[in-house]
C-alpha cells in the first residue's frame, strides 16, 4: 500500500463522520486519539458553522426559571477567534452543527500530565503506608521508570481530555531531586506536539517537599523556564515549617512574575494556619492577588460554619482561588459558601490512573454534575450555573439570563454537545460530539 496517499481505516471512519458534517478530512488534521498535529490548511481559515444551537435567555414562571430558551445561529470563525454570530441560514455552504448545543470548551484546572499510567499497561494503586511521605518514597522508586515514556503517556492523557471536551489544562509537573527537570522537559515535548490543539499552563510542583528533599535549586531553575506558577505541598507535614516554605514560594513567584498554586491536604490546625498565613502574605503582596490558588484545601470542609464563613470572606477579599477536585464522603467542600463570598472555584481531574488514584474519566463536565448532586443544585437555574465549574467560570448566560457568550472577539474554543441547554448538559453529562480549539476542528 502506498502510505503517502492512503489513510488508515480509523482516518477513513473519521473522514466519513466529518463528511456528514460538511467537513473534508485533511491528513494531519488532528482527531482525539491521533498524533495531535494540524497542518496549515486546517488553521486560521475562515469557517462558518450553521445550525448552531445557542442559549438566548430564561423563561420564568412565578419568579422561577423553568426553561432555557435557545435558537439556531450561524457562527463565523477566523484566525482563532469568533468573528460573527448571525441568524441561522441552513441553506448556505458551511459546517453543519446539526442543532447541537454550543458551549465553551472545558478546562481542567488541576491535573498531573507528567506522571500517569494512562496509555501504558493497566495498573491499580498499591496499598499505601506512611501517608504523603510514604508516597514520596514510592515516587522516588518508580519515577525513573515512569519517565522513560512520560511524553507519550502525556499525549495520550491530553487526547483523553480532548475526547471529553477539554481544550485547556493547568498541569502540575514534578520538580524534585529524583526527576530533577526531566518531568518538565518530557511534558514540554508533549505540549509542543499538541500546541495547535491544546492549551496549557504549568505549575512547578515540589511533590517531594521544598526542603524535605532539597528541591530548592531545581525550583529556582524551573522558575526561569516556561512555567506559569510556583507550586507547593503541605508545608507543615512535609517541610515542618509553614512560614519558611510559604515565604520561599511567594518570593520565588514574585522574583519571576509567576502565580502560586499550593496543594494543601492537611485538615487540622496546621492546614488552617497555612491558609491564614497565605492570606496574610498575599494581602502584603497585592501583585499576587488573582494569581494565587490553594488546591484541595480540605481543611475548609472541616471547619465549623462560622469559621468557614470567616475564611471564605478572607479568601474572597484576597482574591485567592480554590481548585477543588469535588471530594465527597467526609471531605465535602463548602463550595456554596465560597461562591457566596465570590471565591474563584475551579476543578480538575487531578490524577488519572496513576499511583495516587485508580479512577478518572477525564471529564470535568462530570465534576460539574457531581457538584450539582452534592449541593442540591437541581433546578434549571442552578444546573445551568453549575456548568461554570467545567468551563473555568465562562457561562453562555449571566444570572439574569442575558447573553454573554459567545460574542465577536472571543477565542474560538468551544464544544458541540448533544443537549438542549446547559442545565441538561450538566444533569445528563451529555456527550461531546465536537471540539474546536482556537478555530481548529479537533474532532
């Protein structure tokens, strides 16, 4: 077979599906599960999507939202931007969205793309001992082997996320004496291969502690590279020093104009002291407001109602965000309280099939569904509001039902889902039929 002119059976099937939508398959155009490379012919062209279902407002009965109104539109895209939204014309030559609902592309705001078993042989987690320090010892043992094909596995994980409608992720990447900067370098290769189809921001993550394993020199080097945040993990439990660790992290971030994203699993007094000290230091350094996050922050779920309200208000005033994996059981997070005080709450899949976690679907829409179930967000309005957890706070309609997305000038990052409205998409975890990133049709 002449491989230079033929396409694989998988590509043929993709071509057939695309043809039904009025799209011609170009070899090299990425579909979730392929190489992730797009050629120039698929980029930056003017494209028109017809029969696109968009939300237009709410219908009320006795003061309650009972339905979301939608209409069909044409959406024009060029150079990675949405350039025009016009009344639908089903007769024009255009990509046929077939009445699928257009929503903002999803964002996974807490994941570890650099270390996973996904794409390799199946492995469940092993019995744990010694808490986080025990896991550090395990990582020191297994990371050298995991790094051998970590670029390939990162690409496979990205393709899983894309298949679930995610086109952007904030990934933590190990920076410590075992892998040194190799985890970062290997991940950057994967991201380079996917740069036309997936967006990222990176967190230099001292998984083995800042001082516990002397990650300081590697963090300082990583801070000069192409990363966006300085990370951290349980300053008291791992490093035994809240102030020393937080001070180092903040100074490194300030010196290199980075943000901060710290894992905090501690649920006792040390967890609360860490939160309060971080709030104090961010207030002293206003440049870090809006650029500082606490991931997990399980201590919030252990506070009494009065203290929860106090800390939530302080977090909101300091513009410190919470990135929650929506834990349940005895660690249900006070997300409604955080929303009350305008705390930026985001979510992510965290670990997907690795030595920390056996489970993980790759879907942040499922996280929005879980939040809605946990907090009783079952009405049309509250289900529609819950979508913001999957999109990093972008919603088609504001709380009063006014259209706010999409509009001309927005990035052309969107999904087409099999749902009648946002509320149904969240409630049913509706299937994602297409993903568009920066105007490029991914699948």
